[in-house]
């Protein structure tokens, strides 16, 4: 192997370390790798950029739009209202969630499915008297299992399929090629959920994480004719307070939200602060600040068109992770103010500005109305309580389902390719009004698309420079030409990488290695490609491994250890089941 192969291996290792550290977003790492490979001449420019035209990636993007059509037409809500009902036990409640979500996730991107189900399940849990901590993990796990039912179940399946076509020149797998493995594994996983989860999951009462707004906000007023009148917020010293944040100003019946430092104060302004409410005495020592003279309800409890109160979960890709709230500068970055933080289902007390943010933290934000539309698909947040959601077009719910099942049927019968079926479906959900053009644009997960497209360049470089063959020979050396052991090693490596990175990046890095491996052994690549797809989806052990896990962390009131306790056995069970089913379906025997 020449210097280009070693350089590519070093680049791959560096990208793995960077992505696993969580300090740099995966799409930025992969874009940097693409630039380096092209600039050094290891790949020609058209090779480096070929991922952007890959059929797997384009199919993923089109299916994001189809999923948006079903989501915004109320298609998921339609099923939720018909299926939940009034179960008598925790196990029955879990079954009513898990079974339909598994089926839905076989044909839809599971993120909008889970996003739609979270508020419905939360309200339903209060109605039936079962804690949400008993229901949210089964919701996420069922969505993950459902992704393995069809080739369009997750973006990972489509990406592996696209890269397989690109590197081998073979025909793509059919839409149900993975079903013969994914279906029995999903059944085994669902049985495990319904048998063990009622006992293993914690029972935590559904408490309001943030309680009354009065508990962490306080209000004062600017004295008429006082020394602060006419001064800006910054000049008055109200921006640099140690234990308090200025959230908003109520003035003459209107509200100034996410107050800028340049805002000038007027006599009678009602100032709302968030943070340590014990600091009221320090605040009143400021000359020109007086107690609020309003006797009516607190300002934040009033409905105002100028503001939105939003609960948002921080994602593992958020740019503010590891920073304190004060250093994160939410007001400048997002046009929002943090009122409180909840972690593990409980509000984090103490100095608000010094709270260091972690993945899965639930933030109560006060923001301008535009915040919701801007950040709804921003990967810094997983919004779970959106007070400004556009109402679904319920009259088109059945139409959206009809479009989905038509495109699945056409692809399954071989009438059209999966790519063309997805493109036609995306066009139809827009043309029929199931979702607007704006909603379709926002539904496209740009960081995911960039990660996938850029990672193709690294996969191509590993293949072209011989680095993939070098790694494949190492795996063969470990397995001693034993096909079963080789299959297990492939599954384990992809599973571990998935917990460290994104599932798409892990799969794309392994495809060229595994293709070199199967060529050397002279065996069919299909069972190994299926193993990559299954391993990349089966991420149960941490809330960081899969986005739906992170989405239910806050609403379920879970701790990190809850996922480890129930998810690690699920990883082992699903992994063992996947390998056994692949061996049986494809007749793999040790050499």
C-alpha cells in the first residue's frame, strides 16, 4: 500500500476521533475530508463530488419530503387517535404504541413519526394513569426496529444500497430485500420490549419539569423619572448581572422579547428576569429599579403574540454543548432566552448562567415567534413543545397515505425504481397540498445529506487506494477465513462505530472494507451488506446513538443510566438475532 493508502487511513481515523469527540459536527468533519481528498489529488474532483448525485442520497432527500407530507397532513395523528384507546395495563399500553410505530417506521423516516407521537403519548399517559417513563423508550425502540423492515425504512439502508451500486456496478437491492431478516428481528425485539420493559423501565411520576413560571422568574419596574430612564439596557448594567437574565420588557401593553443591549428603558417598564429569584434584593439595590406595581397575573403567564414559550431538547450535534448558558449567548445566537433547564426530568436549580449544557437537556425558552419556524429543523434542537405549529391539513391525511402506499407498491413490483418512486411521491405531496413548499424544504435534513454525500468520498478513497483491502485482510486474519466469525466481526465493528458516530457515517465507512473482504473470500456480498444495515440501526444502549432516543430522553424523564440498563440487553439481543437470522436465511456455514 502506497502513501495515498496510509494517508487515507490516517484521514479516516482522524475523522472517527473528531466525530466521536462530539466537538465538531459530523457533516463538517466529512466535508473537510472531502476537501482534503480532492486537494491532495487522491480523488479527482468528479470522484470527490460523486456522492452528491448518488441515487441513495437523492432517494433519502425525496423521502424526507414524503414523510413531511404525511406529517403535515395529519396522517400520523389519524392513526394515533384510532389506535391508542384505553388499555388496562402497562404492557397493553406499550403494545398499542410499539406495534403501529414499528409498521409506520418501515415506510417513513422515524424522526417525524416519533416527533408527532411524543406529545400524543405524553397526554395519553396522563389520561390512562401510566407514567411516561414506561412508554417513551418503547416508542423510540419500536421506531428503530421498524427501520429494518424495508429498504426505505431508514436513510442508512438507502445509503448502503447506493454505495453498493456505486462500487460494484450491480443492480440495487429491492425494496423488501432486507425484510426477510428485518421482520423476524423486529418481532423478536418487540417481544422483548413487551415482556421485559414493563418491569425494567423506571416508574417516575409525570411531574411538570418547570412547575410555575413564578418559581424561577421575577419582575421589577423602572422608576418614573429615575436615573435609568433613557439609558440602554447595557448602560444600566442589566446585561451583566451575575445571577439573573433580563428576559423581556412589558411596555404599554406590548412586549419586547429577547431584549437587545441597545434597547432604551422608559419609566414604568416592567422588567422580567429569569434565574436565581433570591437575587431580588440585589436587583432592587440598583438605583432606578423599584418593585413591580402590577397587581395582576405575572407577565409571562399572559398570552402574547410577540412571544413563544418553547420546550426544546438539546441534540448531540448542538453547537452550545459544554458551554455555560452565559457563554452560549442564546439571545445573540438564536433570538431566545433560557428561562430554566431540566435534566433527568427535574429542573436544574442554582445559578442559571453557570449551568453547563449537555445533550438531552430540556430548555424552557422565551423567544420571538420567528424562532419556532427558524429552528424547527435546526439540528441544535429537537423541539418537543411547539406552540406555533401550523395546523395539519387533516382533509389530506388519507391522500398522503395513498401516495406513500402507491409509491411503495410500484417500487416493490419493479414498475419504477426506488429513486423514481420517491421523486414522484415527493412531487405529489407538494402538488396535492399535503405539505407546502416551505415545509418540504425544512423537512430535508441538510446536515444528514451533507454527511452522507461527503462520506461517499472517503469510502471511494478507501476503495481506490487499497486501504479497504488492507483492512479487509486484517479482518480475515482475525477470523481465520471463518465466514460466521467474519460476519460477527463486521456486525460488532459497525455497531460500535454507530454508538460513537452517526449511523450513516459508520455504514459508509464499512461498505468498501466489507466489499473488499467478500471479494477476497469469494462469497456473496449481500448478507454482509444486510448485516451493516442491521447493525447501523440497532442503537439502543445510549441516548446519543440514535436521534429518537435523544428525543424521548426529556419527555420520559430518563437518565443516561436508564438507556444503558435496558438498551445494552437490547443491543445484544438484536445483534444475536440478526446474525442468527442472516445465517439461516443465506445458509452461511463456516469455511
